[in-house]
C-alpha cells in the first residue's frame, strides 16, 4: 500500500463515517468508515517509514588490467 492508496482509504472512511446517514440492516457504515480510516492511517505510516529503505545503490570502481582504464559502475535496484 502506497501513500495515494492510504489517503484514498482515509477519505473514503471519513465519508462513510461522517457524511453518509443510511440505514443498512446488519451493517454499521460508521464502523466500516472507522475501520477504513484506521487501515489508511496504518498504511500511510508504513509507507512513510519504508520510503527511505526502498532503494539500494551499489557503486564499483574497477581498473582494467589490459588497458589500464578505470571503469565506474553504479547499480540501483528497489529494495522491499
């Protein structure tokens, strides 16, 4: 779950919890709204915590023994 999805869940949950006044048998729209807001908040916190760890960069510098040229190579990949 990324930041955009988390914000959508929070907004949808707030709409269900505070703006919709419908009587649906055996279903509490307020509770569903609170659950969606909680899931969105947890997802937002998780996304912000893992944002810095999501990219790994490795750099190598090698000297070619035949020509003596220095070769610099960088490799970037996504972590989690």
